[in-house]
């Protein structure tokens, strides 16, 4: 994934992660509400009631309640997930969640306020897609699609596509190459080193 694509995905995931979800909200309402809240909180000149570290903790907690990180982790590892012991599966989910957090959670300030246009949603049973377009500070337009599914009484995000590129599929390719070159155990070891044990 290119740096610009990572940055745009960072915007998408962090903006979406920065708010809770109203029960029974539609997929589009879920996305819109989350993004509007972070815009409100990050308005120009607004006094900060908490430190940056505290804000990142709040974003992280919101992300864990909104994103289906266990499902994202399973999808990113594919069939290899079932090769792990239950303990290693739990660890992988934790490491994957930390990987997303470390990669993207610090980007919210740079993107708050970027214009976003909602292009529509498609709901098929318990799955949905919300299509949007992000306009960057440089004026470029980037297509961002949120993939959601129903978990209990709410919608939760299990993938984000930026200009058609899936974050889950991107990680799946990276992890697959690493496992092919080394081993599943080595992947876990690398993730522990990268994101902390």
C-alpha cells in the first residue's frame, strides 16, 4: 500500500474509530455519526480537554467497540488462522489490533475536517457497504468504502477499501508472503517485536 493510500486509509479508519455507534443506526448513519463527532472534537481553535495520549486512548477504546478486530484479524490471516492454537489466536488478534492502532491512530488531527461525500449504501442481509469520497487538503478525491456486518444490534466495520484496495486483503498478502518465506511462528515473533508483546 502506498504512503498516500495508507494516509487516506488512516483518515478513514481513525475518523470512523473516534465515536460510538447508536443502536439500530443504518450503516451510513453509523459512518456519518462517527465522522461528524471527530470533526466536532477536532475543530480549529477548540480547547483540548485531554492530552494527546489520553485522546489516543479514547480513540483506541472507541475503535475496539466499533471495529470487529477479531474478524479483521481472522480474515487477514486466512486459513492460517485455524492453524494457530486458541492461545496464539487470541495473541494474534491482540497483535493485529495493536498493529492497526500503532499505524493509524495518530493521524486524526491531520485529517479532521476533510470534506467527505456519501455516495450511497448497499445492504444485503447482514452485510453492508457504505461508499464515500474523501477530498484531501490537496484537492484530490479518494474513494473510501466501508464494509460492515451486523454484530448483535449494531453494525460494525470489518474492512475498509481505499480506491478499491482492501486493508484486510493487503495485510493478508503481506502475512502470506512472510509465512511462505519463514513460518507462522516467525510472523507472530515479528509482530511481537513490531507492536510490543
